[in-house]
């Protein structure tokens, strides 16, 4: 397999960014790694990342999204389209190129090539 994704992060969609931000920092003790008005990415001491967002999920109704990082989303899309059901077609977003594949129980996993100049900024 040429595509070799590595775990990126989980995004949880929230209605109240300030309350969620305080929870992850003050209760769980995570460090803010990147920030944007509609997105905050945290990292724990082991380097595991999670994020909160207040904009729209890629699929309506999703509360959480799992992201796997790839170096070349277009190549990953071509390869995985032969082996998996593509549930979210390849699209370019401000944060990078992304698409979603469905696992055997119907959940979507997103493969993402991060944009060099994504809108969130390191803290």
C-alpha cells in the first residue's frame, strides 16, 4: 500500500467555543497548539491532538470527525477509491485537501493533506 496515513486528530463540533476551550485547558490540562476563531487544536503531553470547531462538519449531523494525515491527498484518493467506499469526495478546504472513506460499520474516516498556509495559527 503506497498510502501510509498517520493519525492526525479528532475534531469535536461545539456550540460554545469559549466553554469548550476552558474545559480542555482548565479541566483536562491540554495545551493550545493552533487557534482560529472557529477552531482550536490542543495537544496533550504525549503529543496526541484533538480539536474543537464551531463551523459545519463535513457531513451533516456529525459530532466528531477522525482525521488521518497523508502527504498527497490526490494520490491517496486514487488509491483508496479502489478499495473503499468514498463517502465524502475529495475537496479543497482552507485547511487542506480532504476526503472521507467509510469503514465497515458506516463511520467516516477523513484523510487530510494539510495546507501549508491554513487559517489557524500556531500559539
